[in-house]
C-alpha cells in the first residue's frame, strides 16, 4: 500500500509540473544506507511523511512544533529504521503516538521555540539500525560543517523524496535577512546558503536534525525549522538549537540512555 500510494501521487505531480529541477533538493547529497542514520525518524499522518525527527530515548521523538501543531496524537505515527518511503526496509517499524508536548511559548508566526516532543505509545526497540542520538551546542565557525538527512521534497512545494538522503551544510552564515522578528540567535541556529553549499533542506525536511561529530560521537545540534527556498542559491536555513532546551528535555522526557 505504501508503494502504490506514493507512486500514484508522484505520477500525478510529475505530469502536472514537468521535468524536475535537480538543483533544488536535499537529494543533491548522498543516498543513505542502512545504519547510516539510526536516530532518524519519519513523522507521518495517514501513512504519508510530513516531517523528520530524531530519537531522544526509547519513549520520545524530537521534532519541530510546526510539523505537528495541527494534529492530534492519535493522527500521528513515527517510523524508524526507514530508508525508502516506497518499500519496507529491514527492521522498519511504525509506532503510534500517545502524547505531544510543545515547548511553552512556541510562536507559530516567528518560529521561536519551534520544538516538540512526541511520546510513543510503546517503547522504541533499539537495534543496529535504530538508536538515539545525544545533543549538544553547535560549533559555528566558518570551518565547521554539519550533516542533515531527510526525505525532503525534490522541488519547492513538491512531494517527499522516495529515499533518505543527506547533505553537508556549512556554518558561519548570517540569517539577519530574516529580520529580528524571525531570527533569534539565542534559540536559533543559522547554517547553509554559502557559495560552497550544493543544496539546502526542502519542504518536508522540517524536524530533521542537523548533526555534528565531536571526538567520534554524533550530536544533534539543531532541528530544521524554516528557510526561504531550497535551491542552491537560497538563503541560509534556520534551525532550532537543541542545547537551550536541556531543562525541558529532562523534565518532560527524562534522561537519555548512556552511550555504549
């Protein structure tokens, strides 16, 4: 059913829009293999991908508040160990959502505090292809880089990509073009949009984590929140920082597991 639904909608959209512009998509990056991003989750409604997210612990998923603001918990599902939105993958599993918790003060208009926690109805089973990721503050010098993986649209306003892919983004960008009422540097992170960036996150990448490696350990430093388009010449992307929400994470979702 997953394959038939995706294929039918893809044919309709492709026919209506013509040839896709391959420069305007997260798929300029690298196609993911099993186990590359065990922390990634797909947030779905009615079996259709709407956003990304990451595994915080065995009961909680972190995503963008803007992704799930209009939905009841019973309408949401999260899928883990998934590479393809068309075919079932080994260890792929879907979890119902029991509760959605938004950060107090979330502002839909500005995107301030664009973060939410989804509690699964049953514990997430960890395995080779399913695991949590720690979080930390970003390193933001022009020499620093991050990785974002997602199923973002292949063009502005389009459908989700059928395959999980990743892109590398640079830091040192300036998001002042968004305006003071849209970019709050204490809670938001600015990345991408430089001359060396070959792609940006697209619609349906919201909620996916921006990740950096430190001493061999991966950390989620941001959560994709918003941008002004996903072409190679687009403005930088704004991410919600993860570290400022440490007390909230601990209060709502408890501790993370100890890394093995």
